[in-house]
């Protein structure tokens, strides 16, 4: 399917994410990389990943899916969020596309096979915004015995999330907060869309793990951590993996301190108390 539809006055609605941008001819959506070119929305980053790496799958992080295997990771530029603490902001918060080399979907699959990876990960920036590229790669990947992984903020449109069923095998979804106002003002998304998508992914049998980056003073209250843990346990299931990740000063949040080990341990304790069985702490080096 095409992830766009004409509206009125030469505008075209993008159907890739929960913003549903209504884009004027010649303009791009909030993500900076999907453009109204007159008769359609063109994904400007199609074929142009800005980052390509071979990673251990645990780096995504995915701990309960194809453990101890390699995943072929790609990301482009652009994002549908504007998180001030983004730790991949050099990719997510720019529209500078590296067009030195075009990588067709077949090229990506061939490289993944060449490097003996068992999966392809769409990661680094928000993959939802380059889903037309993902869809073409992912279909080829399945034909070649490779699994498909998305590392996402969970703000997919209903059209994209439906297309993910049977195509995307595993997800790591960022659940960044449990405060609707914070999501809207500070991140640029809607909490209810993300919670609904998470329930959809789990119901449809897509392997789902969740990451919460704990940012000091922003989402580290005991109340909010309890709400996140309770939602995961009660709405998604006690077996769902929760990755609790430490913040380090980055991008526009250089004045905030690193997340303390005490807060991470407190969050883990809250998670166990809520009934979660699989909790991992990340970005802590050898401190634990």
C-alpha cells in the first residue's frame, strides 16, 4: 500500500506515523524526510542509510530474541520526535541525507547475509519514518531467512502498525514517560497512541521488549516509574522484558547529571514489585 492519501488544496496526508502530517506541495512533514512532490509523498531517505553497522543483538537492546547473534543495523536521518536528551541526535535531528551511495533493499539483504547476520535491525533514528524502505527490505529479508527488528518510539500510524504484522519479528519500543503532557510538550508525541500500539504489538505476537531511559528530574519519580511498570505488567504481561537505561548528558541536556545507580536499582525494585520477571539495567558500564 501507499502510506499517503490526497486531501485538499494540493495537500497530501502522510500515513506513516501518529502525526498524520497534512503536507503542502514541496514541503516535508515534521520528520523532515517525507515530502509532498505533487502527486505522492516521497520518502527522501529511501536507499540512503546514514549509518550501517554490525551489532550484537543485545545492543538494540533485545535480550530474549536470537541471543548472542549478530544483527545488521541501518538507520537514516530524521525523526518524528524532538527529544532534548536524544543520544542519537546527530542522525535524528538533521535532514542532511548522505547520498554518496545508494543501497537497494537487495543490497542491504546481501550485506546482512555476507556478514552472517541472522537479522536486520532498523534503528538509530526513528524507523517508522522510513517504513517504505523497511517494508521492501523486510520482505526480501524473510525470503532469505532473515528476521526483521525495529527499534522505535512506538508512534506508528495504524496503517504502519498493521503492515508490521507478519513482517517485523521483534521490537524494542521506547516508553519514555507516563505523563501525557510531557510526551506532547517535550517529546512531540502522544502517550495514548504509544500505549495502544504496544498493546497491539503484543496481541499480534510480535516479540516486544521495552526500554525506559531514566532522565533525572524528568521521568524519575517513584510514581511515574510505578505507573510504567504497572502498565507493562498488567496490560502487556509479566514476561515482557523491561530495559531500564541510564541517561548521560547529551544534545540539549548537557547540564543534567547522569542517572544514579541508586535510581536504576530503585526502578528495578519497582518493576519486580509490579510483577515483572525480566528487568535489565543498561548504559551502566561495569558499575553493576
